[in-house]
C-alpha cells in the first residue's frame, strides 16, 4: 500500500534527522581525543569584589538562577501551556539544569580547575538534554520524547563524567561532551527546520539559539573584550546565555495567551 503524501513527508524528515545525527557523531568520534586545555581556566578578569575572587565571572551566574526559577514557576503554573501534561517535564529538566548551572558555574569560577569544571558542565548537560527532549515532544512525537528523555539525560551526564574520568587518567577526551553540547543544539535547529510547529512562539526559540551562539563568540573573545571595555567576554557570555534561556521562558509565557496548539495532538503521540 503506497504511503500518503503526509506519511512520505514524515519519513523523509525522520531519515534526514537520523542521517544528520549519525553524520555528526561519526565526524566527532573520527577526531582524535580532545583533552581539556589547562589554559581554559585562565580567565582574564580575576578582580576581587566584596571578598569574592573572580567576582564578575562568579556573580554573572545569578541570572541563570533567576531565569531557571522563573521557567520552573511558569511550567508548573498552568497545564494549559501544553497539549499533553507530560510535555512540561522536559522543560522542567531544562530549567532545573539552568538553575543548577548558576551554582555549579559560580562554584567553578571561584577557583577554576578541572575538578570544579565538572559541577559547571553537569547541569549544563542536563539542560541541553531537557531542551532537546522538549523540542522532540513538540515537533516529532510526545511518545518519542518520553522514550528518549531518560536515555538522553544518562548520555548527557555520562559525557561529563567520562571526560573527567579520562582527565584523571592523563588522557582527557571531550568528544562525547562536544556531541552532547553542540550536537544537541544542531538537532534542535534541524527539528525547527524540518518539522512543523504545533505551538506559537517559535521565533523566541530562534532568538534564544542566536543568543547562545553569541555567548560562545563572547567566550572565545574573552581577552579582547576585557581589554576593550573592562568587562570580560566570559562574563558577558554568562549574561548572553541566560538571555537565551529567558527567550525560552518568554516563549512559554506567550503560549499562556494562546494555549491551543496549531496542530492537534494525535492520539498516537500522547
């Protein structure tokens, strides 16, 4: 029996997505193991304020706690934001990860080293996986997202623990963490491009992704920005990344004024 046009379109989307994920994984692991450069911990703004070392890099994590708590409050405030009650859980994971990032990153920046970096990266990995599962639920299938959420969280946490384990043995390998961080965002972009929206407000998510890309650029220009304006690129990275999460909070807030999904939730997807 021939496939309907809609079924054929869905099949091609799925195949494209799977092929892209497989290609990204192959490219990542074809690369030699990636150790953590020790110079990574040498940030340019080491000034002490109010008795806090590296104060601006530490205090600039406060916005993560603010947007994380705001997101959790919004997610659990009203069931009407989601067509399926389960869809709140990936977003809850995302915002828990963001909230914990405020503490983990602040702890790391007080005295940066590989051991403390674990506590910065673990909540970030949790947040990335939560966002990925949330977009899978909204764009592909709630059922698929329910099946994938726990495995994604395990992979996310394992990527950080594996990196740290390899560092302790003198042969650090960041490849799995690179796949988790950048691969998850690549998949989110593909999901937005390939699959139709079921909710309004996707533009907020695009702006959030752009803000995160800007954050990575600010991080790489840490010294240049510090020399130019007296505030480090890494400090601004924290603010830009938190602004990206704030865009996701704004997206969910926008839904509270338009709670009916654009496309009804199929019974097979619940």
